[in-house]
C-alpha cells in the first residue's frame, strides 16, 4: 500500500485525514514522554465518538471498558451520564494503549495523563491542536473562527449523517439515537447539524428534500456548542 503523506488526499475529508497523518508522525520528547502515543488516540476518540474534549480529559482507567468496547461518561454537560459504544478499530487502539500504559494503575487514574501522573487540561489540548493544524497544512483562522478542538465533535456528527444518507437510512429515525449518543439534551441541537450537513453534502440534501425537508429548525446565526 502506498504510504500517505500530508497533502496527498483529495475530497471533503482530506483535512481530517491530513490531521491524523500529522498526529501519527508525532515523536517522543523527554518532557512529554507519553504524548506522541496518547494524543493520536485522544483525537481519534474525539472524532470517532463525537466527544466533548472535557469528557475525554475527565476519563479514568475504569471508565474505558476494553472488553465490551464501551466508554462511560460521567458528569457531562448539564450533569448527564451515558454509555458510548466504540467501533472495533477504536476499541483495539484503546486496548493497546491501556495494556501499554495502565497495567499498574488503579481505576481512578486519569486515562490520558502527563509525565507527573496528572491529567491534561483543556488549554493543553487547544494549544497542541493549533500546532497540529499548522503541521497538517490546515489554516487556523483565529480564536472565533477556528478550526477548534470542539469542531471535531461537529465533524463527527455531520460525517455520520452524511454516511447514513449515502446508505439510504431514514435520517429522521436516527436523529434521536444520534442525539443520545453524543449527549445532546434535546433533539433540537442534533437537527441543527442535519441542516448543516444538508448544506454541505448533496446526498443528505437529496434525502431531506424527498422525505423530511420540513424538519429543519430556523436557527439563524446560532452555533450550537452542545
């Protein structure tokens, strides 16, 4: 298989692929001896499950069930709690990471941890994310315009809706499921993403025109942060 490098992809998903190539090329540093292995997994979990960054940074070893492929989210936004299934490929990465770094740790030890054994804070990840954008050749437009770490959550939702549309799945039937999966407090936030996705991907727009175009909420310039 031809080895891919940053910039070798085309199409709407190219920036995401370039980002993960850049992450996989991170190198060991004495000051952060685990970062080059933990961060590629952290970003894959953000994108692969649509987590909020705070949810991932609050994870402990006991929250990640590598046998059942389930992540237990506690005390999320608005005090919510949920169980999040993982895809097989992501679960395999979590197993490798857990067996490599957490064999001697208690269940309350941070799943993602620094050299001193404490967890990362959001500002650590935000700063590193901007560094990775630069390495991946993805323009950073500023604090308000991004891309931001939280946009990986947005991207997961939009890509999931697009994939369902390509598969001919009834999107309105899946919205409540997706809403629960990502921890939205109500379906209105998820409907907002349906509108965004329909504007970006023709498959979604075609299905919604045929079936459920009337469900789009009037959101104006509001950007949902759930």
